[in-house]
C-alpha cells in the first residue's frame, strides 16, 4: 500500500475490497425512528441515576443543575443538527471535530465519545440488576451477562430490526413513566422536596441543603437526564435522508426529554421525599412504595417496576448501537484497529459490537453504577466541548459551507453550550476526583496509541478523509 504524508499523519491507500467488507445498511431508519433512538439513548436516566444528584445538592441543587444542563443540551442539539447535515457519517461527533480540527481533533473527540458510550451501558446494566432484584430477587453478573448477550445478539442480526425493537421498547418505557406520574401527582407535597437535613456548608438552606457547591456537584447526575442524545447522528449512514431526518431526530428527541426531566424531578421527590430517593437504585419504584405514597407494593409499583425495566433496556440497547457505529467509523478510517470495522453479511459491524460489549460487561461487575456514571459523564463533557468548538470554528472559517439546516442563534447558541460544557467537565472532579482522574488516564493511553501508531496508518478515501486526496 502506498503511504502519503499530510499534516503530521500518514495515509494508506486501500482497494475497493477494503470498503466492501465495511458497509452499513442504508435506509434502515427514518426521522421517527431517529426520534425514538434519541429518546431511547436517554430514557434510562429517568428511571435511575438522576436521583444520586439529590445526595450531592439536595432537590434545589439538582433542580438548578438540571436547568443548566437542559439549556446546554437544547443548545447543543440545535448545533449538532447543523453539523450532522454537513458531515453525515457514522462517526457522529468524531466526524464533526475531524472536519473542523483535522485528524487529531477528530481522534480526541471520538475517543471521548467512546469512553461515554462504552461505559454508559455498564452503568445501566447495574441499574437493570437493581430492578431485576426488586422483581425477581436476582442480581449481579448473571443478569449483566444475560442482558449483554441477548441484546448484542439482536444487534448482530440487523440494524433495521434493532432500531424498530428499540422504538417499541422505548414506547413501553414512556407508558410506564406516564403511569408513574399519574400515580404520584395526588401525593405531591412541595415540603417533600426539601426534607434533606441542612448542612453548615456555605449558602446552605432547605432549598440548597449542601450549599452552593451542591449545585456544581449535582451536575453529573443532572446530565443523566439527557446523556447520549447526541448519539442520533451516529445513525447517519443508515438513515434514509440524513440531511432532513437527523435534525428532526435530534430536536424531536430533546423536546421529549425536556418534558420527562421536568416531570420526574418534580413529582418523584415531591411525592416520596428527596431524602428517601437520594441513594436508591430504582427510585421510581421506591417512590411509589414509600410511606408517603402507597406504603408498600401495589399493582402500580409492580407495573412500573416490570414495564419500567424497558426504560433501562431501551437505553442499554440503543447505546450499544451507538458505540458500535462510532467504533466502526473510527476503525474504518484507521484511527482504531481496522479489524473492528468488519461487517457481516447483514451489514452489521459485529466486531465493533462484541469487543466494547465485553469490556462493558467486565466493568459492570464493579456494581458501582454511580461511579460508572461519572466516567461516562467525563467522556461526554469532553466531547461536548470539542463538538461545540467545531460548530463555532466551521461557522467562522467556512461561512459559505452548504448547511441544509442552520442553528437558530448561530454561534451564540453553540457558545452557550460550550461554556456550560466546560463547567460540566470540572463538576465531575467535585464528586470523586479519583474516578475522573482514572478516566483521564485511560484517555491518555488512547492518545498515546494514536500518537505513536495509528496516525501513521490512517485510511485514504475513508468517509471524512476524502478531502485530503
């Protein structure tokens, strides 16, 4: 193979047979399935994970943090909708940063997203175990292994089938959320929101029992209401009309998630009490069964527990789809080992599904869902900073670039998201700096791999790299 140097990286020219073994199925998703995918990525955050923010900031701290993160994600989705029409490839954010900042920028953003997407299913598997323990009395590695095996198998069968099943499971999860809210509304009492004891921290009050610092510390868990919505563009190469459907999928998805965040945050703690939910692995079920609501198991709590498991499954299932497409795109272009981008006869990236799945399963064995959230949030927030910077850079450097969709507010919108993303990066260190530092070390190992090896073996003519030649 011939190698060509370009700006600190080198490219290998490959034949058509290379890409023939690395093809996805075009047309597997329309805009409605993309809305479902966007909601599915995130809906597990309504069922578990967000409530750990109550232990960091109290209800008031989590409320303010959620407002900030809702603003960040809304602005970011409008910016990503534009970027997705400029570079509609399976790499999503990696492709956006690659277009704006070159191979190094693309790699740094892509690996940050990979950390997020590889770790998030492991955290969700832990929460699935908690719900299964409540339902069936079983938890631990058997549950984690079973769910990884079943849903990896469905993805291996085909993208269209997986996306349709994701949509159906997500619809069930939404029904369970509606049932939960209807059951909780009659028991709402504003005093329940502020029942966490007030500490002596600076600015502490019943609204902010852990003081002002609690707002910042609650941010990683407020992110859980929205984490992974940015993965919609990862389906670009399997979308019927990406320049039309990707903006619809992103914006439709974030609108649904804004409503669910507001309702769950208000009526969950408002019925059961913030103190009762702050450390729960299945907060919606515990809210329904708490002394302040129904005082024990009822058909409603069992329904929400059983059908609500679909919410966790939907996110688990869909994020597996997301990481596989990211790994596929980065591997096809040579940023990661090329074998990871091989597809089977159903045009499914089987190696990119299985290898991160094994890693995620091993991490889930820790059983530390709250700490796994911090790792996922670290990767996510780094990628948000880079993607919003990419939006601004492309607006400034290439103002005449064709943009089938344009972000309302332009760089002001992406600038707001960029500032809030920088705040969110720092917030993770306030909860457990050891975990975030550990994630940063893993990030550095990937960077060393790119610097020492893969930047010398990128693939010419891969999507996102064609303009070099």
